[in-house]
C-alpha cells in the first residue's frame, strides 16, 4: 500500500527523517533474529565503539536506546540531574522550546534564556549567569547545537570557553539531533557531557534509535541522580555491557544491521568529507535563497546552518501553501514553519544521504512553487547561483577517480 | 554483513522477536517519508482503529509508542498511577519479576504475590487481599497474561471475576506481550484497563512499537496521575489525536507500513483462526515434550501456554548447552532458561508467523540435540506425537481451497 | 557490495535500464515460488491480458519471454518469417543497425533503407519500394519506433498509410523498446503485426522479460514460418496457454510480481497521463538544450523523441568525457554516443519512472559538466527554460488533490 | 499482492526454482544501474572468473546469458554443432526428452538411446556406438548429469572413459541444470566440452541467467559451427570480453549483484562442503522414503540423486493429489510427476540453499500427507530414519564454532 503514490522519486527535503541510502535499506531488509545469540552482541560491540566516532569522542560511553530524540533528551536529563536542579536552557525555536517543556515537566528548575526565533543562544546572558553563580547552583547548561525549526547553529566551543573561564562545573548537555554526522561536532574537545542524536537524522536511518554519548563526568553524575526512571536508566545498560550481552531490552535487529551499514558508509566517505558535503549543500542553498531575493530566517551568518535552511516568505504569502503545493504538484517534501514562524517560513532540510544534483532538483522545484504562489522569482536564478558555487567546489567521488 | 552465516533458513524459535512474514518485510522495504504529509496521518488513523481489534476492544484508546515492551510497561504504570500507590503484582517468572522491579523503581508500593516458577498467579491470595481491602487501598492489579520465561498463561477472566465479586475499583493492568495476537485476549469483556504488547511478538514485526490499549477508566485515571513522565505521557498523544496529526514525536515510517501489512495479514487469516493456529502449535509441542519423556516447566494443564513451552531437562543436563548446540549445529534458535530456571529449562517459542511444518522441523531438531547432549530420546518420537495430532487438526488454507 | 559507492542517489538518465519505482522493488523482494502451483498461472493470466493495454491492442496475443530486447527481436523475426524472405528495414542509428545485423545473420534478404543518423526512416523510399512491389516480394517492414541512439521517433501511422495505399500485405514488425509505455503507441489502430519491448525500458523493471504482442495476422504467419527456433518459438507458449499453465520454461517469479506491480502503477497513473508526462519531460529537455546553445542530434522536430534526447556537442569537446565526468563527479549516469556518433553526442534518457524535479536535477548537472569541459554555458539557463515550460504544464498529482 | 497467502513460510521443495538465501535477496534489492559505467564491467570480470569454480574448470570460458536452462541448451548446441550433425543423446526422463526434442527441432541428427524412466543413461549402448564409429560420424554426446524428473544421476566419468577408450573426438555436452553447485561436477577432469546450468537451481538465485562453461575444444568448434543463431551466439560475447565491456545486450543488474552474493556465500561455505551437505540431504531423504515403505523411482543405488528424489506411490494413490494437498493444507511445495510418471511419483527437491531441519519439516509434512491420501504410513518413521543418520553426520557450522 502506498497512500498517495506519485510517479518518480519523492524528493525528501524535510529536516528529518531523511533519505536512507540503498545499501542501508538492503542491510535492514531481513527477518528477526535471536538477540541473545553470539552474533548480535558481537555486532553491538562494534557499534558502541564506532558510534563514538560520530561524536568525535574517545572518552565517552555510548547508549543506543530504542526511542526517538525526545526519549534521548529525557535519558540525558534524568540520568544526570535530580528534580529541583537548576538548568540554564536556551529558547531559540520550536525544538529548544519542546526540550524546555520537557525539562519543566520533569521538575527541574529551568532558567530560560530566550532569543528571537532566528537568533542563536544568547551567550552574553549565559556569561553573566555563570559570573554570578559562584555558589554553583547551576547544575547543567542545556543547548541545541542546531535548532531545526529556524536553521540556527550555536557555537558550542564558546559555551565551553565560558564554563572554563568561570571554572564552572555545570554539565554541558547538547541536543545534536540535526547536527551530529553533518556538522562539525567535537564532544571531547568541547567538553560536552551528554550529546545525543536520533537515527533518522543525519545518520540516515529510520526512526528508532536514540543515540547518546556520555562523558566520564556525566557517568559519574548518573550515580547520584535522583530522577525517577527505568526505561531510560543507563544503569541497566551498563550492567549488560559488563555482562557482554549489551541489551537490557529487545533491540531492533534491523536497525542494528542498518546502523552497521550506515556507519560503514560514513567511514567510507570519511566523516570530514561528510561534513564538507553538508557545508557545500548549506552554502548552495543559501546562495539560492539570496538569488531569489528572499531572507534566511537565521539573522546572522555566524548562526547559518548547514543542515537546514528556514526561508522567510513575504507577508502576502502563506508558507504552508508552499509546502502543500510542493507535495501536491511536485512530489517534493519541504518542512513547515512551526509555532511562532508558522506560515512565515518554509524549511529546506539538506542533511543526511544527499548529493548536489538532488539539492538542485529541489531548488528548481522551489522556484516553480514560488512562482505558483505569486512570488516574482526569476526561474533558474537560484539554481544558477547554487551551481556557480557547486561547480567550483564539488570534489571527484573518491571511489571513482 | 551477516555475522555467522549458515546455509538455509535460520529456524527462529525464541519467544520473540519472531519470524516476520515476507509481505511485511516487503512493506517495510522503503525510504523515509515526511510524517507530516497528509499520507501518514491518514494511514495512522486506520492503524489506531484497527489495532483495537487485536485487543478485542471497541471502547479502548490505543497508543503506538516508539519503544519496547519495557517502555510500554512504564507507560501503562506512569499514566494511570501515582507514586506510593499500592499495586498487587504477581511474581511467577523472569518477566513478571522485571515488571515488579520497574514498579518498585517507579516508587509504587508493590504488594508482591509470589508463586513457584512454573505456576500461575496465585488468585487465592488475590481474593483474600481484595476481600480485606474494603478501603480500596489497592489501586491496581498488575498481571502478565502469559509469562514468557516459564510458559504460563494466567486466567484473566478469573481476575475480573474476583474484582467484580468484591466490587473492587482497582485498575487491571495486563502485560500481553507474549499473548496478544496469539492467545484469546478480550480487553472489553474482561474489563482490562490497560493492555500492552510489543511489535516483535505475535504481531511479527521488528522491535520498535509498544502497543497499548487503555480503557475509558484508565484514561480517566490518567488525568489525575502524579507520576512524572514526558516521553511516555499519553496526554501528548491525545493532543495530537485531536489535531489529526497523531504524532508528538517522529514515528518510524517503516514500522507504520509494516504494522499496516501485519494487520492486513492478520485480518485476512482471521484473528480467531490465528488463535486456533497457536492452539494447534502449542498442543503439538506439548505432545512432543511428553513423547520425549520430558516435563513441561508449567506445572498444571490450566496454565499451559500456546505461545511458549519451557521444557525441563534432567538435572544431569545443562539446558544452556542445548540452546548453544541448536545454534551452532542446526541453525536453530531456542530460548534460554532465565534466572531461577537458568540451566534447567530451554524454551520453544511457537508464536507469530509460523506454521506446522516449521514447528515439526524445530521439534526434529530438538530431538537430535537431546541425543547430542546425552538424553536417551527416541528420534522421531516427538514428531510422531505432534504429527498424529496435527494431521487430524490442520485445516485447509482458506485462500487455497 | 557496491562497487563505487557515492553519497546520495545515483541520477540514472541512461535511456535504459531506468529507475524502478519503490513499489515495484518491494513487489520483487521475495523468495522463489513453485511456478506450477495454482498461484502463478492465475497471476500470469492477468499479466498476459493487462500487458496488451500497453500496446493499445485488444486483438493481439502477448508473449512474456525470459530474454532481452535482442531476444525479442529474434522472436519476432523467426516466428513470422522464413529464411530468404525479403525484408525492408530502416537503418537510422545503432539499434536499427543491430537489428539489421540480426536480420542478416538470420538469413533474411534485407533491403536496407539508410538515413543519416539523426533522421527518421525514409518513408519516400519505402513508398517507391511498395509501389514497385506488385508481386509482394516484400514480406515484412522492420522499423524501430524510437531509435534510442539518436533520439528519433518514426511516424508509424504513415507506414501503415503506405501499406494500405498500396494494399501491400507485408507484415509490419516494430521495435518499441524505447517507446512503448512512454510514447503513444497504437498497435491495433496502426495495424502493427508484431511489437515488442523490454522490461527494463519504460515499464521500469529490471532486465529480463522480452514483451511481445502479435497480431492475428502475425500468429497466422507463424504457422508457416520455416525459421529454425526453439527457445523463441511461440508455439510452445501457445500450447501452454491452452493448458492454462502458461510457462514452457521457468519464469522469473520476481519479475512476474514486479510486472504485476508495474502495470498496476501504470494503470493507476493512467497510460495517457504517463504519455503526457513523457511529453513534458521530452519538451523540457529540448528547451534546455536550446537554451544551452546546443543542437539536438535529431534533425527535424517531427522526429523529436520524448524518451531520449541525443545532444550534439561542439567538435572541440569529446562527448564521452561528459559522460565520464557526470559519473565521476556528479553521480549522474548519462548515455554515451554510440558508433557513428561516438564522441559527438551524449544522451539524456527521460523515460520510465521519472518526474520533473528529477529531470531538473539532471539538467542542472549537465550544465555544470558542460562548464567543466570548457563549453561556455550560462549556468541555470537550461533549468530556467525547462522550468518556465514545466511550471505552466505540470498537473496536480491526482492522488493528492 | 500475494496470490494465495498462507501463514508461515512456504516450504519450497520443488527441484527448482529453489530457496534464495536472505543475503542474496538483499543484494538484489536495488534500483537499476547504467551497465556501461565502469562498475558493472569490473564486477562482471570477477563473476566470469569465479563462476568457473562451480564447474571445477580453469580452462573453460564462461557465458552468463539472460535466458533459462532451455536457452542455455540451445546455446550449447547451436554454437558447437551444425545442422545434420549426428548426436548421441540419452532419453531417461522428461528433461532429457525435452532436450532431445530441441535437438531434433534444431535439425540435428539425433541418435536417441532410451532407458526406462528411473534408470540412468545406457552406457553400454554408447560404448557399442563409439566402438563402431571409426569414421567419427558422432559429433557430440548429449547427456543430463542429473535427470530432474526421475532423480537419476549419470556417471559422467564413465562417459569420458569410453570416449577416451575409443579415442573418439565427439564433444561432450552436459546438462548440469540440477547438478552443478550441488553434486560433484568436474568439468576439466571429466573432459566436458560444454556444461550448463540455470541460476534458479542450486545457485539459489531467481530464474534469469543461463550459465555456460565451454572448453577450449568447444570454443574451437564454435568457429566453424553452421547453426543459425544470433541471441545465443558466443561470438558476440567474446567480442565484448575483448573490449572489456562484457555485455552485448543489457544484463539484469539485480541478477549480477545476486550472483556475486551467491558465489560469495558458496565460497564461504566451501564448494565441497556444499556438495557434502547435498549428499546428507539426499541420503536422509532416501532413508525416510525407505522407512515409509515406499520405493525410489531411481532403480539402482548408483544412480541415486542427491538433489531430487522421485518417490513412487502405490497404484491406488494419485501422486498429483499428494502435491495438491501439500500446497493446500501444509504450505508445502512438492514436485509433480511429469509425463510418463505423472500420477505415479511425487518429487522432493533437496537442492540449493537448504538445511537439515528444513528438510525434516518437509519430511514430517510428507508423512502427514501420505496419511491424508490413505497410505498407511507410520507417522514419524521417515523423520526418525533421517534424523538417525543426520544426527551422526551434521557438522558444526564453521562460522559458529
């Protein structure tokens, strides 16, 4: 059954879930297996090791939890913090908002630092809070690396700089859902304590694994955390790691094989090449937006995101209509504007298993849709601007040289 | 990559995850999609409706949570109860033990009713507790319908009978992980308040969906529950149900299509025919065990399980060696004995997408393994006993008449 | 194993084999089956009936032969003609050349009518041959509907007109390999006697089925044909059609299910909508070529092909280098120039399961490659020209309105 | 769509097409590709080399022709012989009959040596023919290695012995359709000139590749053969081998990747281990037949086949009814009796990707069916006999030791 079949490929440009590589689809095309046989632990061991590499961590401990990003958030918070703990958390868009909502519902004392949607985390406010917190009442800083709703990337190295400057022991908890495997992310170098992502984002798998990396300091904190949890409790995982059987609950066999294949492809391409590819795709998209005469929701270049671009539309256009037409007429899936920016922005996700010609097809589609909805775009203009950049910057495919 | 490839089919007879039907594998063999397009909500609506049928419920509300059975347990408990609430819970094997452990860690006041492993829930004790609880301090009865570790099926209608007899308002929470879609389960008739299963059990999908059905009374209770939860909170689902978008978090597109296909197959076969098939497979297995001169871990016929048979081995044999040899020599996956019955039983799972000749192949394998480990079995004896029964009872395949 | 993996989708724009729709891939993802069970003949019956529709024939008899287009050619010739029979055959490109080579090697007396590569079949010469053939020495006219090497579509209705004008009984044998299911093809109306295609072309399946439709007149001719053949002999098929078992040799189970799915998708979209889609894709491609300042290998508009465009490059460019770079740098697969036009043209296949944004991605890629190889193209120009046309002409996707 | 769905696995025990290993299904689960890119020739080169190993040939030249076994027959004959050439051919069952029919229709002078169905090729008659053919009028000996209709394996080394004894230069053409990759086959050692098989037999792929190995002597003969052929002409392949592009016609991309995976699995298991596995499966089947009190269609032990067993039923039973019930009641696919032995035998195919427990499930099914149709079988007897042998002879799975 395919609800709403259309000829040709669906052009999937939402910022997740993203396109799955064919080799990964193949790897997952399999029957269930006994996860207690020697085979699955043997594979799991390689996964837990290799998955550290996408965080650029060697010191961390990884958890593959059968959940979504929301569950991964909950796991990060409840394992390291206790109810009532003070958290500094940045509200810059819909996903940071949802995380803050979760933090509050889990009974943490959330100190919200709000910015305009389209701006990054206000680190000046953070600095003043740290400066005045000699008593170390702040137990954790929670920040999204890349706010998927607005296409804003925060500078995590600055957060670390401030923590170090004030010798502040707060934990640094990072939502890397739309960044890890796509943007440069340096767990160990930046002193991140918990970082997390979801399988359906830049790793290009189906939804189903919340992927977490915890620093030694975070693991230490988990020993005294008083938050109530069972399903998300790291202790159960650590117990089974010691036993060498790895799984407190039944994992998805298909996702394990899929993750193995996804990591293999990632390492074959090279993580830094993957990041460079995302940089090209992001830059090309922004050049197209500029050529169309439209504005990026992201207000400053320092925050530009290489995984998602939120495009502001003129006030006489409803951006949701753009998304609807994309799907109804062009078999193109774009991201809606969410909450505060609903109707005002549409989003182009350019993360995961994607190449340049796919993006150019999307951009050509967006141009036609803009014309459909009455925006006076010059057809071809965005593609031309993006191509001019890409034609100079796309490398030869290493395996084909 | 296939760790540990062996020629021919793997004979998967653990009590979950189970064999996935080919049409379901096909349905899941697909790229990601935008879950916010009109297609996914349209399909989800049919899933939430149709999934009620596997619970035999019309009054219930269903939740498809991206988690495992353990998460589904947590969801059932934290949505309906508050910390400190008194629960009567039956300890009869490893999975009821794990659930009780979760109940305790979630700070409920668990009144454990223990039985020997191999016996069913002690309902006499339940009756005396209910009889003496005029104050209604018991807020919930937690019971596994089918204890997967020992192959024991409890009689839920008796539990309901007792609750009604004493006009007791306690909620009835049921783990149907290894029963629903295989054993006769009657949510509405038995007045079950929350029932749950996992996709990788009799539904014959990969792991990844915790499937929950909640009665109106359970939904009402959820409004006042004080347990802390976010990811497992039904409120978020109910909010999105009203919006018609259905998903507070990103679902697995593949599992949704897989669930659609699994339900279609289930209804094509007919749920009652599915249950009858499991009854045949269970009976045939038990006849084989008897013919081998071995004992069922389940101590009385009234508790015999049609989804899993735990076979006791003589004390001079280590049942784990049977499981190891099955895998190493015959490409057969059997279930280990767990915890108290480790080394003492091995388990044959006979649930999900399975037919009679598959089971007979497994039984023939078990006979050879028994001989391998020094048990004086008469080869062919179990197959003969099972076949004698099956040959009289297998119906023609309806689609092929 | 993937030789030469590259990130993102491969952009497949050779004129066959073409992109397979996901639902067809799913349908083929299956184990073998006994082709003598009742299931396969039941399905085959529907296939033989439904496949007539892609020929727009009701009078014809269809054959699904486990072979390629070359084998289908051989089947068409050897079943209807005898060694020494005079055939008029048109040489207009590499594929008509190969068919003529086959005709000669099969010992027919081939009367070759040659045109420049880039021109259509010379029907004036045909008319003079028919006019002077009162003795009816010409037994068959062999013509490709669409020459895949040059992108030239012949007007079959004119051939029929001439045959009728001269009341000539010659059989009309048509290679529809790169036309059927994509271009307007009218077997019965045009009095075609044998038409054929291959599964890997516009039907969008893997290679493996030679699909043939034979008119009653062709079937009659087959009774007296003296050509030696066994594997390609229609008589064996007809014998098994009568028996209701359909298959003289073992068919590919996977391709049968795939063909069923492909036909279902085709009819869901509507054959005339499929043809209109190809018309849009062809027109858009030609507008891009024009915008680039390049010439179509096809010399006159009347012969323009909606399934493949052969683009002439300036003499200072080697078109093979374009194809090589497309693959090495952009993960784009274009068609080489073959034989006489090797190095002079590259080909864009735009047939099968393809939509407009896919094509625009390809065109954007071609622009960058042209620049790579030193052609002074204005980036975006072809996409702009194609988009201007497409934005006015793409219909809403019927299933999504 | 699945015509006639039934729960659980289909038990596929026809002697082809056979069960496809999951890793091979995965390898074939892919979109089309440009077969003229560098990737496909690179892979093809490894295939042509590696496929020689299944023939145990180093001197041979291999052809992978997009056809079935019937087409492979035609290719073997028409490339090496000329019309009118005298062939000695053995008629021992339905498939040798069909080959002889083809030989006659291709206008060879066929000298048929007939045996009872159930007997092997009469080599005494061959010897007398060779002895009296000092003039070398016999140009070829055509023999099936394993007659699939009766389960008879011929001793090819004896044929070679006789040819050598009489220093006879006749070509030795062998149908290895149901033997190669399953039975011991030694192309070079036995001086076989052309051997052939089909992908859907012991190689365990879908139908679609006729696999041929030709000796240097056969290649030499092909230079002067006067048989008319185009599609099956080796010359076209040889031409493209020299060019390094390998394919005169479009190959099935999916089957090439599938063949690569199938060969990899074969070599991982080890060809001699594969042959030993078939030997075990054949022996076990025959022991079961004996235990049931039934007769093997094969009249002498020297001809027993390890890939297919044709079981004679008592005259009061219609063997077709056994096959029908197997499918309708047990989801078991058995082979029909064909032509002379229709109604008299049913066939159990035990070749390809199959293990012992699968076979025992089949045998248990056959027992129940025998009882269904009124044969007084002792249930379990065949399984017991087979198990007694297998339990002593199954090796540990090497990858799992």
